[in-house]
């Protein structure tokens, strides 16, 4: 579904990604972890071309993401992206946030988009909040609307960049539960998260990054019980001592 081949990225002089080569199969859930500044956000942002790369290639469903001819707006509808901050449009209700792209980008009728949007809000447990505005919703609810909005374009791939990091602790679970149900339904997902219980329970593979390199990838059981690199060992022991 996604294939990284010798991906290199620089921010000016700074080498942010070095020779990242790995792949994500259809229906697979990958959790990306690693110290702050290791390149996790940069890597997942290259997948929907929020970041350009200077070397290597990335393929999504066989399409070269960074080729010149790519229609970027059309392409981005194929990749759902959920950030740390929810980025809902504040002047629009939950359902209008969810329906916006299907109507504006895909040209769906308002009625059709609304029906599908209501089903998506129901799926994230928020059908009863369809007409609420973002400021009337809790952080966890806003993030669930953001997930529904990303799903509205029926993307085959979902990217999550620390979707629970800005939430009060009591709201983390409701967002992780939505992500878990998506994973169970077979969505292909790349998730940057510090929620290691989520990784253990849901991930098919954990990717560990440090200093712009993909240091190791493994099944969660193996990664958590027996990390191979010194850097991963240190990362996990730091994590546990917090
Ligand atoms: P992570 O998500 O793992 O914390 P990032 O991918 O955000 O790491 O950042 C990786 C490195 O690239 C960091 O050293 C960061 O300072 C640098 N970086 C990220 N974005 C930019 C940018 N827009 N310009 C310059 N440097 C950046
Ligand atoms: Mg980050």
C-alpha cells in the first residue's frame, strides 16, 4: 500500500530523513515511535506530500507520490490525515466539517454527503453532536469529528500524528478506541503515538526512528520485550522510567 525506497529529506542543511526504506501492507497498522525530533512527523508528512523529499521514492497504491505529474489535490483525498491539533473549521458545525470535502472536492450532493457524514459521525459515537460547533465539543469529541472528516473522502490510508497528545488524559481513550475500531475494520494506518499500550494491542509493526533513520521495525511483542538496537533499548527504558 505504501512503499518507502531510500527516502532522504533535508531541511536546508539538516538531514531530516536518511535512506528510509520500508513498506506498509494493505490493512496493516504501523506505530511510529522514537525520541522527539527523530523525524516521525516528517516521515508521515512525506506520504501525503505535506513535505517534499530530495532523494528516493514513495509509492502509494503503486503511484509515485513525489512525481512531477501528480495531481496533488486529487491525490491528497486518498490519504486521511489527523493531527495533534484538531483543525476543525470553528464556524462550521460538526456535520458541515465532515461534509465539506465531499461536497467541495468530490462534487457530491449536499444530501448524499450529509447522509454519509451522519453515518461517519455515528461511527465515531457523535451522531448526537452533528449540529454542535467545535467550541461546544470537548477535545476528544473534536478529534473524533476530525477522524470522521478524514474518513469522509473514503481514503484507503489514514495517517495519525500524535492524535491524542493535546488531549486531557480522560479523553485519550475515546480517540484510541475509534482508532482501534478502524484498525479492526482493516484500515491501513500509520500512527505516530506515545501510547505504547495502543502499539502493543493494535499495531502489526512498530517502527523505531532515531536521528532521521529507521533503526528497527518489528512486531510489537518482539520490539517491546527484546529491542535489538541500543538506541531502542534506551528509548524504551526512558519511556518506562517516566
Ligand atoms: P518528530 O516528529 O520525531 O518529533 P520531526 O519530524 O518533527 O520529529 O522533526 C525532525 C527534525 O527536523 C527535528 O530536528 C526538527 O527540528 C527538524 N524540522 C522539522 N520541521 C522542520 C522545518 N520545517 N524546518 C527545519 N527543520 C525542521
Ligand atoms: Mg512529531
